[in-house]
C-alpha cells in the first residue's frame, strides 16, 4: 500500500519547504510515500472563492483513482492524538489495497464534489493554519505515526 499526498499550490516559503522535504525523505524509509502538487489556479482575481474551489476540485478529482481511499484534511474532520493517528494509519494500511490518499486543499478549502468523493475527513487541529503550514504538520505527524508503529524513540508520551 502507498500513501499519496495531494496538495494545492506550491510551497513558496523556503523554511516550510525544507521542513516538508526533510520529513518526506524520512517517511520513505517506512513506506512508499509520494506527493503531488496541483498548480495554483491562474487569474483568480475575477473568481469567487466558490469558483476557485470548483476549479481546484476538478484538478484534485482528476488525480484520484477509483480504488483510492481518500481522506481530506478538514477542520471539521475527526481530531486525533498522535497515538490515535498512528492507530488510524495502521488500520488503513491493513484495509486499503492500493493507495491511501490524503488531500490538503487550497486557501478556500474543498468543493462539494471533492467532499462527495472523500471517504473520511481528519482535522490536524481546531485552529486554522495556512495550507502551506498544514503540509509540514501533516508529514511530520505521518512520520511520527510511523515511528510509533515501529516502536521507535521519536515520540514521547
């Protein structure tokens, strides 16, 4: 089983990109992990937030495969402790045949079509973070989950 992370828009802050790259490299020691960046929508000044979400949503949906188990990063999703998230990942790795796909949307969130295609939603916090920061937090938490599952000393409880 592979874990695939889809994000909207590139990370333009160097410190966030370096951190995300660091944890992405660490993750590859544990499992097949890949990221896909969907380009920002161009010329959004004349578009409403809903129109931007729709256009981003179309691109997200094109990246999905029918056998994917799709999990959205959404503040209204299930919140986990790091140990609970590790257990969530363990269960999904056992039950998901091909790809477990996490999606981090753009600044305005997801279109209804993306919500309809998703199987689950998780919240990294009740707080709102920039979508660029969420990428770093997510890959760090996924790395932490893998070290918990392998009983390695990264996580302290």
